[in-house]
């Protein structure tokens, strides 16, 4: 290029940078929209900070999530934590199901429908979601269609678990309807609705191409990245949270407070002194504790009009804490004395049947 043309080109670039008022807009104009990410620098106490990509409204650099690579120590710490949580969740919930099936007569569990739904949800999350996160940490990502399937199942397990706890709290307040009655059918259908609602609200945005599932190393799983406007995202998330999260949480608080205050209807004369439902307050407390980071991260997303996600550490904490709840629930069940004794008797009987000799006959000897 001739020297005169180079000077004219440099002059045009300087004028464009000066007229735009910021490095961000100058980069966007100079690339004519081909670069869908802007960079920003900040100074703190006179020191230059690390430059991170900042996502624009619709896309991320190279159609992938913004990454801050884990150090080797951090990665193996997370792998160890995920492995322990997965083992706790799978082994613990399998034992719970085994005790519920084989030792159901040794302890009282009147509200067995929501307990069964919660256990299946925890087992599915431990076997599918945690294993997916663990595999993603070891291999460095997830690919389609497994990425979309795991993300949809994760939302379904979240809605089913909180729905099951809400139904349990309402049942303690209202009482257990007899089997075969209309109320019992409504109870079962409500548990199924908690599962279906999570699948529906997770599937609709994918079908209509409102969002894109991309691997997010912070969540150690594929996360949702919106490709529509902020208003569309806000309306849909508010609708999904109102139906799947806010309504069950409201029922949990109302049912728990009214039961604790003794405001139980007259027709509910059941004595819960030895029932498994006594562990419900512990289930509620640990569920709210473990899922608080997840709710906070979603609320932060709603508050940012550029659709940028919550801080890196908060997204990681939300995943680790939500996985922890699946492994803690079997331990909470075992805090009930009758359930714990039923489990110990099952394990002891199984061990005794293989180790103790069995008398099959008597032979008389003449000496």
C-alpha cells in the first residue's frame, strides 16, 4: 500500500476512534459487526486489570461461553467434590428406595407419594446431572445433543423436587386423602405436573430458538444463553419462576407456618408422632439453603440488560450446593429413628442370611 494511502487510512481510524467516544464502539464499527464481543479494561488503584470479554446482547465470542479456565488444583478439587456428591446421591437414594419397598411395614410413612417423587428426583439428578458435570470437568466440555438433554433434565429435577416438598407441606396441613379418592388422584396428578412443568418450560425456548445451550465452565454444565431481547427473556423467566418456583415456595412457607402454629383443619386428626413427615422441616431448611445461590444468580441475570451472567464464583457455588442437596436428603431421612432402624435391619438381615449356618437335619449316632 502506498504511503499516502496508509496515512489516510490511519487518519480515518483515529477519527473513528475519537468520534465513537469509547474503545468498545470503535471496535464494533471498525469490524462492521463481525466481532460480537467488546472488551473493557478497568483500573483499580492505578493498576491495570486483566481484560475479560464482555458479552453483547445476542452472541458470545466464537459462539461459546466466556471462560476463565480453572487452575489444575481448582479443577481437581471440584472433581473430588462432584464425585463425593454423586456417590452420596446415588448410593443414598438407592438405599432409600430399597428401604421404602422392602421395609415399608417397619416404619410409618403416611405421605409416601411426595417422598417417593422427591427420592426419584434426587436419584435422577445424582445419576444423570452430576455425572454429566463430572464428565464435563474431566473432558473439558459437553456436546450436542447431550448438552440440551442434561440441561432440560436439570430444570425438570429442580421443579419436581421443590414441587414434591410443597405437596408434602400441604399434605401435613390438610391430611392424607384415602387411596382411590378424588383427592388422592389430584395429589398424584399434582406430583406429575411438577415434573411436566419443568420439561415444558425448558423445552419451549429451545423449540422456538429463543435460547442456545452452551457449555459454561462456571456451572460445570451447559447453561442457557438468550438470543432474544431482554424483555423477552425477562417475561419468560418471570413466568417460569412464578409457576415452577415462586408458587411452590409460597405453599411451603404457608404450609410450614400454619402447621407449626397449630392451625390444622379439624378433619386432620392424624398423629404424626412417629411418622416420617417429622423430617419435613429439615428437608425444607436444607433445600432453601442449598438453592439460594441458584435463585440469586437468576435474579442477577434478570437485573442485567446486557444479558451477562452472574459472577463466576456464584454460578459455581449454585451448582455445587444444588448437587449437595440430593446427597443430604437420604441422611435427613435416616435422622428418623424408625426409618433408620428399618434400614439397619435390612442390611443386617441380608448379611446374616449369607453368614449364619442353617440347620437342615439331625442325625442320631449310637455310641
